[in-house]
C-alpha cells in the first residue's frame, strides 16, 4: 500500500492481525523493506508487523525535502504511517539509520511508543567529514563505486562469498542515488548523544559481531547510555536480519514478551486493557461494578493471569485464541461462559465459520452432546446480537 506523508509517498507492507501488537520496522541505508523478509517469517503470528521503504529508497519517493533531509523528517514519516494505520503502543525496530529514526520517534512521540529495538546503530553514526567523503564518492561514481566497501561491512566473509550476496549488491546499487545521498546528509547531521535519558520506554540493543559500519563497541556504548540489555549476534555483519534471522527473531520475541507483560504499569493494567479489548467496555464495567470484597482478589487474579498473561501473549492471534477458548469451554462442559465469548468474536475477528469449526472439533474429540449444546448457545447468542445490531 501507499501512505502519503505530507510531501512524499511511502511504500508500506503489513502482515498479521490488525488487533495484534504493533511492531514497526525501519530499514537501513541502501536497503528496502525486503531486508526484513526472513525475520518476518519467524516472528510470532499474533503480531501486527509493519514495514516500509524509507523515504528515497525502494518504492518510496524522496519528495522535495530531499536536499535538506533530516532524521527528524524521516521520523515524521514513521509517525505518519502509525497515524494512518492507527497503530498504538508501537514497538520500533530500527536498523542502522533506522535506529536513529526510532530514537527520534521515541523523543517526538513518547505517547506512541511502547518499546524500541536499536539494531546495529548508535546515537551518532560516523562524522560529518566521513559522510562528506562518501557523498563525494557517490557524486563521482554513483553507488557502484562504493558497493564493494559497503558489502564488506554489511556481511560476514562466508555470506559475502556466497551467491546470495549478489542479490544484496543489486538492491544496494539500485537504490535511487538522490535518496541515498539525502540520507547520508541526514546521517551527517544526526546526533542523539545527550538525549538518551529522555527516552523512558524499554530499549533493547543488538549488533552483529562482525559489523563494520557500527562496530559492537559503539552499539554497546549506546546500550549503556540507554540502560538497555545488549546482545551480540555471532557470524553476522551490519544486517543480522539477513544473515542470522533466527537469532534476531528469538531475541526480539523475548523482548516483546517481556515488554508486553510490563507495559502500562504491570500485568493488572495490561490485563484490564486486553480484557476490555476482547470483551468490550460494557461487559467489563458491569463486572467491575459487581465486585465485592469477597471476590475482588479473585477478579484481580483472573485479570492478571488470564488477560494480562495468556490473552496478552503475541504467540497466536486473538482470533485463534477465541476459537481455542470456545472449544475448551465446550469440551469441559463450562457452558455458562460460551455466550460471553461468542459476543467477543466481534472484537477478536473470529467468524461464525470459525465458531462452527471449533465446535466440530469438540464433537469429534470431546463428544457430540457437548458440541451440540455449545452450538445451541452460540445460535442464541448470535440471534441476540443480530436483534441488538451488535454484529
């Protein structure tokens, strides 16, 4: 899809359920959104994964701001995507220049950001003189004139010697020259060295052990400034999602899980947020109003454990979790909660066909009478929803 951000058009791709936790990936200099392909395939299925071609890269236009492009402008692009897609509590994953963009977004819009992953990046990358020399080389010979040196920093020797490296050379050399130069200028002027203390959300730092563009010591210093855990990814250069996607996926999934449980002040607040998203405000408000000192501790336990842990997990989608819940309620004979979870399907994305499939499995593996009774309850709940225009 194309999303317009003031003076440019941004090429955006998203995978996963729209009600899943949002993760926005921001690509590096000289790559496009395909740099994340292998990683995306390995991420938990319940996440809403959004990636895009940075301005002046891939299918995204540079726009008139190209000559004076800054990291802040690139951050505004990322914010525009979040607003257009109605993303909230976003985890930003920034690679190289994308990490600087992620830092800028976290500073500009802390209300939008739940967590940040800084991958093979720093608070400042290189010097103005270094970027000036690169821009001069680009002006004299184009991207092909620097591609050998860039690829040597991007990849470990074994990967660089493989036939696959040719694809990444093609991506680099086909990057629009004006877009590449504009981002080099943005990098030359970017420095967040004294801003780390202003970022209050959780941060994770990752780096390829053989990175020649942002060496491990530089990324480790960034992690220290952000009081963030730091992980070295072996046998990888500047683009770990390409060379070691399994290792990156494991670290990123663990970080997402830890920040999911701690977001919003703890599992109780996370659970209440998820509970409202699944069951609806009206249901939760009635349940909260009916609480007494006798069952208050029990209600807190359920909110923290069921909604703040199990339902808050990104491992599977809410649609799948809804089907599982209905099947388990029917299979165990806990029929009283089936109507509530049927009503919840309007928010979890589970269709009526999904409900039928869930109860078909109950019939085969737990018994026809239980499945039959569950279907009767579902029919009544759906009829009531139609009568109240609630579907």
